[in-house]
């Protein structure tokens, strides 16, 4: 995972920005302090460059709020997971797949669907701070985002274990390389937010 190149990070960020809905797209003209907050926060993730690229456009919305930063990262991860799930579902209908290939595709579609569900629950929980104690709320979110990441890794692992049509496999890998880093970033920023709080958001 650590050997994945900046090229994939840049491609992932471009894909994410282009596929977000207009209402979710970044706000303009961030200040230098807003940008520095994102850059510094992204150093806590495994993908600091991709994190900065993906979130810097939202700096004027995030300002210096770890909570809004985590919420924004979750929203981007969710949007990316949802579009990835749709793309893999289409790929699963590729003709002439061998039985093991079709089985791996089916497992991947299910795993990504589960990932989308886990991220959606996390977003809803993040926006409902009055539902339970802060500690329990964050524990739930951390568990769900971690599960989403596991589902995404499981999808790719299934393809690594079999010989498969090169073009289809490359397409699957490309989609997973977009979504898995964003979910990892979201989890790291959620963890950072949770660790920085003493009992209330």
C-alpha cells in the first residue's frame, strides 16, 4: 500500500473532484491559514499528498475545524465509494468471465455495497451529535469506517488471488486505487478528531 505512487494519488483526486455533485463541490478562495490547517492535518494520514489535493478545495468551508475536516473527508470517501460500486457493478456484467472471475466480481460488488453502507452510516452519525455520548458516537464511526476500508481491501484481495482477464483486472484495480486511499484518509482524520476531543465535539 505504501508503494502506491503519486500518479495514482493525483488520478484519484482528479476523479473525485470531477465526479462530485455540484452542491458538494469546493468553495473558492481559501486563506493561507485554512490551507495550512489542511496540509498539517493531512500529515496524520497515510496519503498526505492525496489528502491535501482532495481537501484543499474545501479549505474555506473547513477553516480550522477538525470536525468539518473529518465530515468532508467522509463525504468524499462516500461519494467515491458509491461511484466505484456503480462502476464495478457494470464491470461485473462483462461477457465471457470465467466462473472464478465472475465469483470474484460478485464478491467485490457485495463488498463495495457494504462499504457504501458503512460510510453512509458514519456520515449520518457524525451529523447527529445528540444521539449518544461523544465517545460512543466516535467509537461507532471509527468502527464503521474501518469496516468500509476492510471491505474495499477484501475486494482487491479477491482479484489478486486469481488469474483474470488483464483489462478487466486493471479496471477493477484502478477503481479500488481511487476509493481505498480516500477511505483510509477519512478514517485517519476521524481518529485525529476523536483523539483531540475531551468529551464534546
